[in-house]
C-alpha cells in the first residue's frame, strides 16, 4: 500500500532501525524493490532522482506512474520520494505525481545560499504536505555530492535544520555516491555527534559502497534513512550480462527477469540488515 514517507521514517525512528530507500530507474527497479521488501516483510521507499527523470526525457509522469502503480499493489507500506532535486520546477511537480517527499539538494551551494534555497523549498513543500529532506555537507561547494573527505559539522547541521525547517537531513560522514565496491569507512563518532545535535532523522547517501557491518553500526548510531542505488545496478547489470552472454538472445524478458530477481534479492538483503541492526 502507498503511504507517506514521513510515516515510514517515523516508524524507523520509533523502532531505532533503518529504512531502505532505493533508486528507481526502470519499471523493473520498482517491481524488484517492492518484491524484495515483501520478501523481507519491511516497509520501503521508492525514490526517483532528478537524474532518472532526465533519463526519461525529462518527463516525470511515466516513471512516477509506474512506481506508484507498483507501490499501490504492494502488501507492505511503500512511499514515493523524489531524490536529489536541484530544479525548482521538478520539486513543484512532486505532489501531482504522488510523491509525499522530496530531497531538495542545494548541497553544492555555499552554506548561506543552501540555507536560503532550502528554506524557500521547504516552506513551499510544507504548504503542500510534502516531507522535505535536504543535504548539508558540501560546504564551500565541491563537485559530486558527498565527495570523499567532506564531512558535515554538527554545529552547522543544528543551525541549518533550525534555519530551514527541513524534516530530515542528509549528512556527509564518509560515504560516497556510485561506489561499486563496498569499501567505504564511516565516521561513527561523527554520526553519533550529529544524532545528538540534530533534532530530525539523519539520512545516509551513497550507501552502496558501505559494507554491511558499517551500515549496521551506522543505524545503531542513529542513521534512519539509508539510500541505496548503485548496488541494485551492479546486481541488475551483472545478471543481464550473464543473460546475454551467448550472443544469440533476442527476447529481453528472460534477462530482464533475471536482472529484476537479482535486484530483489539485493533489496531483501539490505532491508533485513537494516531492520535487525
Ligand atoms: O540518493 C541516492 C543514494 O545516495 C544512492 O547512492 O548509488 O551510491 O548507493 P549509491
Ligand atoms: Zn544520494
């Protein structure tokens, strides 16, 4: 069933566990994420990034409709989240397409400009019932969110949340986007300091590159929303590569099915891990 993201994250906060938020690129991703969540018996967040919208010809409607239909038919709670939104026009399309939350990403801006843009976006979103996540950890502006070495300062984070009124905060604590090996080392003392300083749930981005044990420790230290994208693509593409290896395949269904099953198994693994951390 389709539920608001705020409800799913609040459940994780109450339980002291983590909720998985997985990136949707194709309809197979949405189907696999929900199948994996049903297998694990856990709620899940389907997130569509601005990047994925760009892939679909800059149209949000087709992939949003697919994700929404898959979510609505699920036996576990599923929410729709719009991820890494830098374009204001995309934020403003969220409500009409069934998204209950948006990660408004002004992290590449300076602290002052990030606060100004995010405060405005959060006010707009809250007036329409959206749950707003944003990111602080690119102070000074660097290329690529959560570049290695960048860290979110707890004092800045507390001031930032108070100023912007966001509902959840993505922080830089050692993870990095698009890693295909699981070798990132997190700063657990910083996670605990951020948890103590910040009154809203913390979000970990770039979680594909974080080893299982590090993810469990991060949840125990206070991470509540765990964003995972690349790990699904590693699983999907690996299965597809094997499925077309003989060079004669024409019908895409067998290898897409294999790719979808590989993603579902990956999702179930992460969700069991996060629930039991
Ligand atoms: O917002 C999306 C996530 O941060 C996914 O990052 O692809 O490195 O797992 P990842
Ligand atoms: Zn991210």
